[in-house]
C-alpha cells in the first residue's frame, strides 16, 4: 500500500492545500514599499525539478511553484515584524485549468504561540486541526521546496544576529514535525543549514537573500531575477498513442451506476485479429491518474508503459483516472475499497461491450491497493482470464500501517531511539481515531486479504513483489501464494524482484522518502516482460 496520510500529513502533501485566506489590510497594502521579486530553479544536474516565482512586499510573501510533471500551486504568507511566518495559505491548481479556476485542494496554517491552527479543504470536505510546535517556528517543505520559505529562514537567522543561530522549523512533511535547525554563517556571503537529513550550502546577500546553493543530495539552487509566464504553462496530460505506435488510443467516458463518470484511455492494437484480449489496470491507494503517475516521484507512469508494451503484443488496455481525479468525476476521498472495486467492474463491463474487444478474454493488473482489489473482483467473477497482483498486501491494514510506521521510524534521524516506541504508539492511536470519521481507513484497517484469496479458486494468479518494499512486507507475497493454493487454485505464480521497491523501480533501499532521488522512473523490461508474457499466455488459453 502507498503511505496512508492522516490529517497532519495532509498538510504536508500540498496535495491538499490551504483554504483561501483573507489577509489583514496592513499586510496587503504595504504602501510605499518597493516589492522584491525573483525566482528559483531547483535542479538535479541539468534536470529542472521545480520552478518558483515569488514577490515579497512589506510583510507579505506570495509565489507560484511548478513541480516537474505535476500540477502548479500558489501560496501566500503573512510575515511578522521579526521575520517569522504568521500565516501561510496554499492552493493546488488543476493541470491545464483556465485562469481563475477553483483550486483542486486548499489549506491554511496559522502560527500562534506554540500552536498551529490548520484548515484543509478538498472538494466539499473541510478539516480543522491544531498541531503543537515551538513558539516562533518557521516552516518549510523539504520534499516540495518553496525556496522563498528557505530564504525566509535565512533572513530570520540574519536578524537574530551572530554567526551561529538555531531556530525551530515546522516541516510540512511526514507528521508535521518541528525540528531545531542550526544556521551557520561562515562568511558574510555564505550560510549552511541542515533540514532533516539534507545539508544545504548557500551563497547569500548581506540581508539574507539566496543567490545560489547546493544540497547534500546533489541538487542545486539557482536564482533568477525574472521568470516568464511561459515557464509555468501547464497542459492536460497527453494520452494519445505515440507516433508510429501499432495501436490506437481512444478517450472513453464511463457513466457508473453510482452516478459519477470514469474517464480513461482504451488502447487497441491496430493489426491484430479482432476481437482482441484486454487488460484493465487498477491503481493504488492514493489519488492516481490513469497512468498511475505518482506525485513528486518523478515521471513514473507504469500503466502507460504497460499499455504501450501490451499494445505492441496484441492486447488492449483500459486504464482509468480514479474517481475525482483528472477527468473523472466523483469523490475519491469518500470511496472505500469495495466501492473502488465497483469502479473497476464498471470498466470491465464497458470493455466487454466494445466491438474490438473479446469479452471472453479479460485480465486485471493491480498495483498496491489495486493488488488488493483484483482478488475481490476475481472472487465473484470466475470468467476472468487472470489477475496480476503487484505488491498487493496479505496483511490487514492495521499490520500494514505498523510495518510502514516502523520502517519510517527506523530510518528517521530526527527521533531518538528511546522516543520511537512512544511515537509509534501515538501514531497508531491517531490512525484509530481518524478511522472513526474516515470510511476508507476504517475498512482498510480490518480487511483481511487472505480470506478473499482463499475464495479465488479458478482464476489464474500472478503475484509480483519487490524485496525492498517498505510499504508492503515482501513476505506478504508468499502468504498470498499459500492462500490461493489453499483454495485449490492450481494456477498461481510468484516472482520476487531483488532490490526493487514498492512501485517496482530498482532501489536497494526502498525508502519512499528517497523516491524522488532515484536515477530512473522507467519500470524495467524485466518487470514489464514478466507481466506481458503471462498475460498473453493466459488470455490466449481460453
């Protein structure tokens, strides 16, 4: 399963941002104060990771950030006279949305004394929370850099005086932890600070303005005085077939019995003998588009890769945006796993009615929670030609969360060993409390995938698992294999991929926090060919 976010973590993701906040007049007017404008590029070699443009005027700071391959977001902050952040709001925009369109998600943080008051809004859902921090805390998002906030930390440190200062910083990531950040000014034009596990060396002006920088994970910061509007242009994803592809790509809209519409792409081989077999893909637990593009994890599009390769091997593929994501309507946040399974059933019914598809040759490929959904469907649909379970859990959600939390704590350098057990117990209490008002989480915590697997007796099963998966225990794959075989299923195959992580990228460490630093987000031919060979074999067997 992909990491589960609670209310505090929702703040971190900027995949839910700050409710539009009306700043007091004294912050907005700032009459007579000349605005400071500029921008930053965050790069890894020649690869630009983020583009940011900001304006600082008086006690206000606002900007716009575009993360590579992701939607843009805008932010506004009110700054106290001591240069600390008083309020910050963030709005996540929709890719390709027209000017003035409503944000996809919103959030707001208000810093007051040793507390942070938060409001998060997505669709019709609004949540409020209070988070403890340290008085005078600054804020920063290490995995989704707003570099003007990093600059604000340096400016604040300059005003505190001295060559070495330490100030609290509330990290908009993980569980919203406040850490003490040392800032060292070795020279008038240089500063060094450490945020979490990353050390940052900066060239700065006398008043603290960042001129350039380097990080310990190999990224560089470049300052630009002007960034044109064209740099922030975003367009809807292109799901068309690439030039010369031996398949077509149809945009589809599926009206569901529940009332929402599922948007997707159906790729169909051109020269294969019609009707052709088809695969329906199933995404993981966090909101995903039809390509299974993972936010802030690079250009990862496993289902697009899979559709391309299967299309070249005579197999059609239907991949769909999750409800409430991309061009699909509905509410993702309120959907339980069985309701997500119903969406896939709607997709199966749709392809079976398509004139180019052989309704008797249908297979499913599910990743993470998708690997949990596929057996749910196979349990009640023995006509399927096969299901591929990629990193699907055998454990209950409660045990999955324990596994994720313990892995995260084990790799954290921010929490002392003696505090880790306390942090773990507190986190589990928070999940249990959150489940009271979260139907998806409530179902997930107690659902037993093995009980379902033991009822899939006739549908062939392929189980794939990476050995460095830090979201689902690698041992779960063998438990699933055992459960399917106990049901009397005689066609069960398990394949383990050494040093592959939860999303089937080569990754000896497997820590999700390091995904953005991986060298490649292309799923290897080894994984793809395993799926393709198996699917082609099974869809031609009946």
